[in-house]
C-alpha cells in the first residue's frame, strides 16, 4: 500500500519519517515546502497539492493543529481519494469532531481510523510513541503494520470516538502533572535543596510521573522546549472540560489547570511552549528553577 502523509510539523514530521524508515512507500505534502523537501531527502515522494496526495495514495495520514484544519484538509482530499481508501487521523480531535468528520468521509466512500498519539515529540522521533486507535476492527488490523512503524505501543480503544476520549484524558493528566511538578520543584528550591538531587529523588519516589521525568528536565534546563504550545494545551483542556460536562464528572483539578494555562497564554502568548506554564510561578516568586546537567531538548 502507498500511504500519503499531510502535515509534517513537529509531530507529523517524525511520524512520517518513521513510516519511511520502516519501508512504506510515502507521498507527502505540507504547506511549508521546506518540510516536504526534508522528507523527499529521506526517500518520500513530494506532492504539489492535497489532491495530488489523494490521487497518488491508497490511504492518507494527517497530523494537523485543529479540527478546523482537519476538516478543511479532508474536504480537499475527498475530491480525489479512491473509494475504499482510509483516512488515518493522527491529530487530537474531540469525539464529536471525529464522528462528524467520519460521516463526511463516508460521503466520499472513505473510511476513517482515528489514531492520535501520546508520549511526546521525542518518542515520536524514535518511533516509540504510543498510538491510540479508534475505528472498525478490520480497519485497525489492515493498518496495524503502519501504526507499528510510528509507535511501539498500540492500543485499539474501540469504535470511532474512543481514542479521542482517552487521548484527551491522557493530555489532561499531563497538564495537571506539569503544574504540580512546577510547584514541587519550587518547594524544593525554596526549601534549600539541590534541585538536581531533588529531581532525582522525586523520579525515584512514589511521587514521580512521566511529566516529571521528561518535561521536568526541560524546566531545570530553562529551555522549556517541548515542541507543544499553550494554544494546543488549551485546546485539549477544553475538550476535557467538554467531556466532564457530557459525562457528568466534576473536573476540579482540570478546571483549575485550565485557568492557569489561560493565564499563561495571556502572559507569554499562545505560541509559547506549554512547559513555560511553570514560568508563571518562577516569575511570581522571582526564583528560577535551574540545575546543571539537564538537556535543552529531549532525545
């Protein structure tokens, strides 16, 4: 099968590269020609338009920044996708968006497999990210080899919409953990502890988290460079709050975290790194959380 890939940014670029490394024939497109050219150098074929991607592919992956972008790209892909093709969506969408866009795809004879990913850009770069799939079981099995090329832990969560729910849950937890980790590190700093040793002790304790062990290092370095923005964090937290209302679950911590990120966006801008949310506390107290020996980016 020949796959298309649309959206070669911080995340999608790595996912597409993993497909190429695994030997899949790939046709790529991005509105930034430089990103597409980079993948041509890896062995992909570059299309000049979305319609050309659809014409030259059996199935198409997308990784895009918003539901509106996904809808716009899908509409153009449907002008040329073959009946029976699959649209595999790596973007994070709300469940309602997934179901609505799957219906739109069906009008063009195209089936949808949602496949958002979680774990961070650094794991995507290594082909070790977690893939959360939702859709018909036969479709999941058809594309499992491609999913296993982009990630090393693959979960079929159930029918369409299921992956959207679990992806939002995992991101909600990550943002809560991020705010909590900033407070914990600040307590250690103001308590007179060596921050490197404190980070190591937390990582070896019952209080550790994936966020502490990864994004905590970028906080201590001062780069905050996680390749994920405040705007994207707020999008995902908004989805979480919507699920809370729909399912009748009070999300007190998530609500407080949402307010904190809204403040972070107001201060640093929507394009700022999501990890910079900890800088709110640093700036408020005039105390930087810095320690030697931590990387500026995760590898």
